[in-house]
C-alpha cells in the first residue's frame, strides 16, 4: 500500500515548483521577451525613419511651400533632427544586449554612439574646420566626404572610457590614411612612425611634423625594401631588424622630447612589449616596470630606431614608434598602451578601449590622398542610434519626438543659397 504524501511535504514541493517556474520566467522567458521587444522597436524605428525620409525627399524635389503630413507611432525611444549635421535620428536604450549594426536600406544602425561625424553638412570644397583643427596638408569636403592630402587634422572630443572607434576610409593615392586617438593633444606628438607602408625605403610621419624615417643598412640607404625587412606588426605592418647594422634614421627632429614609445618583439621571444620611457620612468605594457631596453637613440636631433643607448643594434621587430615633447602621466601611458594598436587604416571599427581618456581624434595621411567619412566614437552601453544623413538637403527643426502618436509636417521652406540646398523643416503638427 502506497503511503500518502504529508500536507507539509506537499506544501514544500509546491513552493519549490513555483520557485523553479519563477526562476525560468526570470532567466529564460523574460530575456526572450525583452529581446523580442528590442527587435520590434528597432524594426518600427527603421520603418518610421524610412517614412520620414520618403517625405523629406519628396518635398525637397518640389517647390517652396510644398508639404507632407505623416503619422508617426513611437513605442519607445525618441526621434530627433540634427540640423547642424543634417541627419534625422532615433535614440533607444535596449533592454538586452541586442545590438545590430550596419545599414538597412537608408538607415544606419549604430550601437552606443557618443559622436558621429557625417561630412554631408559642410559646404562642398570647403574644409570642416571647426570642429576639426588642420595641422597641415590640404583638407576639403568632396561629395560629402573629408578629403585629406599630405596632412593631418584632429578634434578634441573630451573624456570618455570604454569606447571604440569606427570610420569609413577610402584610400585614393599614396600611403594609407589612418584614424587614431591620442590621450594628449596632437601638438605634443613630435613623431609617429606607424611602419604600415609594407614596402619601400621610407616610413612616413603621422604626427603632422613630416619627419620621414629612412631605412638604412650600415651607411647605405636600403634598396628594394630588403633591410630592415617589412613584416607583420603588432598593428598592421612593422619592421624587422637583423641585430647587425639595420636601423631607421630620422633627421632634424629638433627636440627628442621627454617621452619615447614603441612596440617591440625580440627574435628570441614571440611576445610583444609596449615600452614607454617618460622622463626617465620606464613603463612596460602600460605600467611602471623594468627589465626592458628601448632600442632608440638620439644625437643632435637625429633619431636612430633600431639601436639602443649602449650602441647595440636590435635583433627583432619594432612597430608604432611615437615621440612626445612632454611627459605622460600614468593614466596617459595606460591609455596610449591601449590606443596604440586600436587604430583604423581601413574601413571598420576597433576593439573597445577601457582607459578613461581625454580623446584627441586624428585623421591622417602624410603622403597621399584619403577620403574619410562616418567617423564615430562609441561606448559599450546599451544605447542605440538609427540615423539617415543627407548630402543635398539642409535640414531644419528642433523637434524631439518621444513615446506616443504624432502628426509631423515636412515642409520645403525654400533654397539655402549659401549651400544651394533646399531647406526642409520638420515640425510636430
């Protein structure tokens, strides 16, 4: 005969089953619903932005005074108009780690952007300064992109942490253009040899001071890129030195500076080390350390890369050489340790930089011509931005459109003769 389950045991089992069911709801079902909710909101936002885009294009193609009225239903987040940079956008904080990125139709999807520079809003053949400061070279707006030739520009964004860089780079001629960030002003950077050329006898200076490095074997300028040898680097490409008489020579650097920095890997050790000597303090991989020698010397303004102060030639690989003319703090060294290999020499995005950094964002091509566009700084937060930029429209309006239902009026207000673009104003009806 089976024994009956006691009321106490039955009660305990019921409690355990309810607890287990609640746990399943919290850990499985709710995140699934949140993910579905995020997906639904982003799909709605994509459709709404395309609806606004269609109305903008229609009235822009018509005469002054033409209008369209559209209905917008907003389940979450907020829409807006950036009249300075000429794009419409939608901001949303996701409930999960749902984070699609890319382009759907006309809509750009970006995770956690804190800065976006579309170059559409500038006058054709003008420059983008301000906010960009031109260090040197020729910089002009060309078909909504920033064309940089033989020079460098920079922009101080401000302090941010846990961020990544993104951009679209189109190399037209010469060396690769690059997007990178510094923890101090570009004005303090006196030399930056990326060693990304991967051929030839010269390495070009991305600091804006145009101090080209020349490859030598003994007293002879290398021929055919045979010495030092171009190879795979810590970031893109690098130079491999034979430990006998290979070096890179940089002349007329009036001040060696107080901070020297590079990445190196010896021929007998496969590990890369980031080394900084700042006013006599040695840092190894971002922290104060010892046991490493920096293979760089300076004599009367001539810098030799590949030989140390004891006269020993370096046997191994060197990458990303920088010289600053001021000391770096511990935090700045840590930031440069992370930033030094998180740059862009082609369209894409970098990994996240955790160090809290006063970001100086730099666009550079010291010996060629590169087009830059869609330059972005992003954090690792759950915010998202969907946007549509405009090249041939001057957007107007300050409307912020949060959760709810709205009637929007899109109107052609006439021609902005300064930029030869129709003025399109968006208001809540």
